[in-house]
């Protein structure tokens, strides 16, 4: 099930901090890999200089002059089975009924914490990860 994340909403007080945005994208990439899913993370405003548009299974979208909520609602309208991460009641109301699951940011953060606890020992199964063709790049 693909995920649409209202990144500015998840970051709350840190929404203007580019370092916090990068850390959220890193955490989402670990989440996407562990869950074998795709994530699109939306941030309000213009794209900062030198900010990657993707990392692993995560695509990053900056809304520019539009609101990230509008972009998320459009994406949810064009798909099915999305999980939308937001605590914004207005956005949740806009996408509800479009075959989406609304996930509170605290639930996503709790999942990050669970994944971090599972990998605290550093014993990630790299051989298994690289044996999957989608995780390799041939030169």
C-alpha cells in the first residue's frame, strides 16, 4: 500500500528546518524499505537548494506556491489504497471516501521507533536486501 505523507504536518514546529526535513526523508526511506512500499512526502513551499527529490523508495515533492494539502488530495483522488499521514482534519475530510486510510503522524513516528528498535543491533540483512533485483543498480 503506497503512502502519502504530509511532511510539514509531521514536522510541526520543525517544518521550516531543512535538516529536520532531510531526517524525516531518511526515516521514511528506512520505513519504505522495511515495509516494501513506496512513499511520497509532501512539503509546503519552495524546494530548498540541494535537496534531493528522492531517496530509496521515497519521492519528495515541494508544493511551491500551492499547498501540500492540495497536492496530496489530487494524488489521493487519482489512486486507490493510499495511506495518508496527516493530523489535518480538513485534509483528512478531503481524502476520506477515496479508498484511503488516514494515519496520524504519531502512529508513523511510533512505527519509526519500532523499526529502529528492531535494528538497534545493526544486524540488518544486507545480503537479503541486495539479492532483491529492485535494490541493485547494474553498471
